[in-house]
């Protein structure tokens, strides 16, 4: 979740929760105050009716109560000496309360049902003229009307709060978005950078927090640049310091072998001594060790040259069929030396990748197939493009293959199946498949090992993802 979304959702949730709690408390207090106000209104009306009736002649006798026609929601009754003398047109003729018409004065509130409604009422008792001259005034109002009026007032008070929440949420979103603009600008600048660009950031920021972050990043870039410079210098220095002595040693061993060969030819009538045989064998072993050491150095330097910066910055579209033909041509002397049959099955398929790394990957795969395929064996190389635009490079051989339990181990650096117990003509250092796996991971490809159903040896499949791959017409 982004910082902006987190802040907006959190602040909106807190604001809504607090407003809701405040609205609930306000509703309860408003209802309580409204009920008190309605009760006071009922009481005031009852007192008014009491005062009005006290001024009338107490001895007037009527057979029927005087009925007052009104349009208001109030209903009232006036009882004198337990006889109804005045009522509203919406009040019943019977007493609307079970409260006894006692002789003591006072007001009492209650709720009662009549005319299919629930009413809030007050009964006010008064004494006039004589102790037995008792008057009771009852005034009632429907609870529905009270609740309706109360809810209307509360809704009118709460509605601005709801509108305020929406407005505040929009303002919070705008303020947070504006406040995070420098952070988005910094993120955009970082995303535009190439992986090998360690120059200082030139981003103008208006707050101290981001200024500290930019300064820290610039310090980190400086340290990374120095580290990569040291790594590049190490690779070039190692190539010079290691390859040069090995080249000299290779020349010396070659001269010694030639010298012993010339001596054996000049003394063909004489049998070689045991010392000459031991020297020749030792020099030949030394020559093989020099070759193996040179191979190890080449592989280590190749592993160092394939780094993410090169993969992302020097990637291009190239014809993988042409590349494989070049690799086969470079290794053809080794293939011819073992009388092996090599077959390439591929159309003109273009792959978008780092060409040097793919060339190195193919070289290691075909070289391994050549090393571990017996004399007069067979090697099959194929490239296919799937319906989902993936490209699969497959190398199969007729060698002994690798046991399934070793499929994961062979990708470890310097690991060789069976250790170093190989034929003396097969030298290696356990970096070939490690380099293949390293290059495959840098390209985001999937590499699979299995048993070849055609040649019965090892089958290696490298599946490149469908990114800028295009198959062209070989005749177009």
C-alpha cells in the first residue's frame, strides 16, 4: 500500500469514527433535551387551560362537555369534580389516564394509548374554591410527532457534519498528494536512472527530511561507484597478471615438449631412457595443468563480465540462429577431434537479450556437450518459438547424462559430478553450468535439465520469456 493511500484511508477512517461517535452522543443529548422541552410545553399548555377554567363559573352545569375544535396535534381534557367539562375534538370522552383524580395538587407525566397512537401526556391537578372542588387538566401529544420533529431537527444539525466529512476527505487527499509530490519526484528520478549510473542526484526538495534522504543516497551512490570501479580494475588487472604468466609458462612447456620430440627423432635408433620418459610425461601433465588453469581463469573472468548492468544496458535484438552457427564454428575443432556429429535445427529467430552473455551461455552448453559426449557421439541443438512467443534453446547429447539427484548441484560453482575423477583429456573447473545459470537468471529465463529421449544423454533447455522476440521470414 502506498503512503498516500495509507494516510488518506487512516485519516478518513479516524475522522469518520470520531464524527460518528460525536453524532451519536449529540443525538442522545438532543433527544433528552427535546423530550424535556416537549414535557415543559405540555405542562405550560395544561397550566394555561387550568388558569382559563379557573375564571369560569364553577356552578355552571352542562350535560355534555364543551368541545373545542382545533387543528393542532395536541389533545386535552378538563375534568372538574370527576366530570368532563372541556375537551379537544381529538380527545376521547373517557378519562385517558388510569391515574386517580386525587385531591392533591401537582403535575405527573405519563404515556398512554388512544386513537391508535402512543401519546405523551401530563395530568395537572388543582384545587379551586373549596377543598372538594377539584380540577384536573390532561394535555397529550403524539410521540410520533415528537420523534418526527426531533429527528428533523437532529438531521438538520448532522447533515452539515456529513458534508464536512466529504469536504475534509477531499482536502486531506489534496494536501497529502501535494505533500508527497517531492517523494514522487525523487522516485521518478531514481526509476529513470540506468543501473550503472552512480552520479549524484540533482533533485530540488523543499523539506529537510527529503534533503537528508537525497544526501544519504548521493553518499551511497559515491560508495557504489567506487566499489564498481575497484571491481572493474580488479577484472582487468587479474586478466593481465594471471594470463601473462600462464602464456609464458605455456610457451615454455611447448618448447620443452618440442625439444624432447626432436631428441627422440634424432635418437630414433636409440631407446629413450626412463628419465626421458618421466620428463616427457611430467611436461605433458604440466601442459595440461596450464591449460586447465587458463580455462579456470577464462571462466572466472567471463563470470565477472556478465553482470546486471551490462545485461540491462547493452541488450539488443539479434539472430540467435546466426549466433549458434558462430559458436559451433568456434568449437568445431574440438568437435572434429572427437569425430562427433553436430546438428543445428533453427529458423531465423530474433532474440532481445545481451548478445555476449547469450553467446557465452551457448558456448558453455555446447562445450559441455562436446566434452562429455564420447567419440563419434551426437550433439543436437535446436531453437523453437512457442505460441506464447517464448524462445527455447535446447542442447542434447548422447553422453552418459547426469543423475536426477544432481540436477540442482551441477549449478553450484566449482561443483563437478564425481569430483575431479575424470579422464585426463576432460578438464574443467565446475563453472560452466554455474555461468549458464547465472546468465539465465539475469535474463529472467527458466532452465531445465532432463534425460534426452532422442540421444539418451543430457538435455538442457533454456526458455527465454516473450520480450521483444520476433520471428522473420527467411525469404523476406
